[in-house]
């Protein structure tokens, strides 16, 4: 298994993402016989020279590799490699892929390898056998993530960047890229063994144990201040992670002014009742959309409630939001719709 790498061309003018994806799959159908032959002959350099321009034409920032498939002989992985701005593009690439067959399957993120502990990474000219990798694992109080400190005997001969590269690849192989994004917090590539280190084989079990505490939908109530120092109250999904909604890169912000407020500018009385009723009706609309949208968070401050919804832009969530605000009677409501693949608008609430 070899990571081919990243081909960047920052000067290239981007085309419409959907067109680029469609062009890739046309190219794939035409070129697949040559790709199959190169894979069979283990011609890694020719394969890289063939695939690199095609993947870069979709988006220069995407990273690709060929890995063993789950059900097919090979998997072509085209991933955002942790770049939240590109995650939805990688998933749309995979969604447009042809059906898997005996030779090929397609993934928008690196998949966990059930044989990971039998694999060896070639990093910086050094061999990193995953069975020799040990980890210090810590779950901070109140956190839904695991902090990982990884160590391998050859790390003492590697620089910090190379150690981190090996650690990130090892985590992807052990957990799969998406579960790394979901459950792993701070990552340290150590040059000495962590205290209470355990074999990397135990990482999956620790992640599953933490994840079991969040199987049901949960919400968190938060308090804070606006930039101007006014009191603020927010309710957010917990954990709130874009990786769980990879196609939801459309941000729909609904701003509702309210009339009845306390001395801190927070809603009370009839306004609080009206806001709850509006959100119930919004939730009912989103439920009808099935997998097209999610209510991520809402916050109240200074006489306004701001509701953040993320949606698949090919769906109708924005239309429903604009229809709903017509019934709002306390001031002039506003719906703003923009593209926000990294969920920057709710960054303070991401967990």
C-alpha cells in the first residue's frame, strides 16, 4: 500500500465542482483498462502520473491513494485529508462513482484496515510497524474526544513533521479517517514513550467505549457573552461535528427578533413561547426532509434569536426556512443562505 500524495496547482482556475466530478468519472470509464493493467503490473509511478492530473482536475487540494478494498480487490480513495473545506467535495465525488465491482470500490475518506496491525509504514526512509506503535490515551473531563500521544521506537530518528505524518497515517488505518475526525482530539507524535502507554491494538476499543456514550441525540445548554459583553444563551447539538453531515455545506441562518425580553435581553413570556413554537415547526419541516438538513444550534442575545441550520444545497431546506418566517409576527425576520463547508458560522460550538 502506497500513498501517492498531493498534486497542487494553485494557479489553476476552478471550474464548477459538479462538472469537474462528472469529467473525472467520464475519464475513469475511458482510462480504467490502462489503470487496471498498471495496478496488476504494480507500476506505481506510471499509475501516479495517470491518476494525479485527473484527481487534481477535480480539486488540487484533494489527496488520493489506492488501498485494499473491503469487498473489492482495490479501493480508490479521494479524500480531503482533514481539510474541512473540501470534505463535501470528496463525498460528492464518491456519491457520483459507478457501482463497485470485483476490482474497484470508491471512498471519500481513508477506511480502517482490519489488518492494520500487520502493516508497515515507509516514512522518511524508516519502517514503522504498527504492531510496535504504542499510545498514551486520555479523555479530558467533559470531552467527547480522546487525546492521543503516539510513540514508535524509530520516532527517535525522525523529525517532528515526519513523526506526525506517520502518526496521522497510522490513526487513519487503525480507525478510519472519519472516526479520527469524530473522536480523536489532540494528537502528539512523541519522541519518548508516554506514561501508561498501551499497544495501538487497544485504540479501537477505547474509541468505541467513548462513542457508546453518545449514541442518543444530546443537546448542550451554554452561556456566554456577545462581543459587546451582552449575556448570551445557546443550545447546540453535542457532539456537533461536520464530519457527521458531510454533504451539508449550505448554511441557513434564521434571525428572529423578539419583543418580550428580560433585563439581559433574553426572551421571556410570549416571545419565548413563540420561539419554541417556531423551532418545533422548523424541526417538523426538517424531519420531512429526511437526510437533507439538520438544526445545529441556536442562540439568543440582545433581543434576537439566531438559528443555524446546515443542509444539502440540492435539497429544499432554504425554501422551507423562507416559508416559515412569513408567520413570524415580532419584527422582521431574516433568512441568510451561504456556503459554509467548514461550518465556520458555528465554530464556537463544534466539539
